[in-house]
C-alpha cells in the first residue's frame, strides 16, 4: 500500500502547489503495479485538510482565475475517484470544505471520533466547487445534502457515520492504523479482481442499472479464466487461504 500525507502547516490547506503534488502522488500510485491501495491522510493531529487555502481565494478576483482553480481541484479529485485502485481517507482531524471534498472523492473513509466535517463555503458567499454538491448528494441524498450545504454547519464523525459518509469511527490515535488494516485486507486480494470491482462500482455510481450490470457481467467473464480466479476457487475448496499472483 501507499500512504499520501497532506503536509501544509498549519492546517493542511489546499493551494495550487499542494493540489499539483497530490495529483502527482495519485498518478504515481496508479502507475505503480506494486501498489494495490492507497491511504490519504493529513500531517499532524489538528487537521486532515481544513479546506482550500484562503490565500488563494484572495487572488480569485476574475471569473477566469476562479474557473482555473476550481478545475484544478476537480481534476485532482477525479483522479482519485476514477482510480482503478481504492483510496482510503484516514480523517485524523477536521475535514472542512475542500478537505471534506477530498475525503468524499476517496472510496472509503475512516474518521477519528473527535473530528468535525462540513461544507462551510456558503458562509463565505460561495458554494462547494470541488465536487461537494455532487458527491455529497450522491451519498446522503438531496435533502440532507441541501441542509449541510445551505447551512454550512459542521457535524461530528458520529453523524457522518449515521449518514454513511464514513465507514468507521475510531479513537483519534487509531485512525491511521485502522486505515492500514483495511488496506491490508484489500491488498491481500488479486489486483485484477480489485480493478474489476472498482470499475463495476464506478459504473454503479454513474450509469443506469442496465449499463452497470453489463459492465459487471463482462468483468466477471474476463476474470474467470485468470490464474487468480482458479487459485481462489481451488483454495476455497481446499479450505486454505489463497495465494494470489495478480495474473
């Protein structure tokens, strides 16, 4: 597995440089055949990512500059969401604005029990621009997403769990360990099966059911003749753990 750490003191805010570095790290993970899963977390104990760097907003005085900054964030987060390898957000501190949008772009999320999350952009007279209006709505539904986005209120990790926004809530000191344990379970599986599952799940997010079922069926057909599939079935019948070779 790979661990990507957002390290931009004091609160790991996202600016052009951080987004460029994050995009490069994601591309490296996707290209590395030895990596099957990645964890994204924040440096320190205070913040996962507290949002977009407010200093960047002071420069966005023209529509074109704002459009460029929004496109940069959306492109970076799309790389994560569309990755054939799963990304796990280890939310070890506040995840607000762009930080929450980064977490939403990941495929699984582990949160510390004292973290706060939220989309507070409306309090600045703007709205989420890096996928918050879209991904949050897909996860919690339009009514709850409307409440969270239109009030700009922060909410707890426990509320996030009730909304299916995070997979687990654990004590703060156990966030990264729990994310690593989850990643270890994933990487013990065959790489081709992981990629096929990620592809089918992605279609479930964006396509109609009929189209998604076609992708799922095609991916299963492509997997059944692989060495990993044969090993998995043989190991199951032999009551032993499979040893996948990613072939």
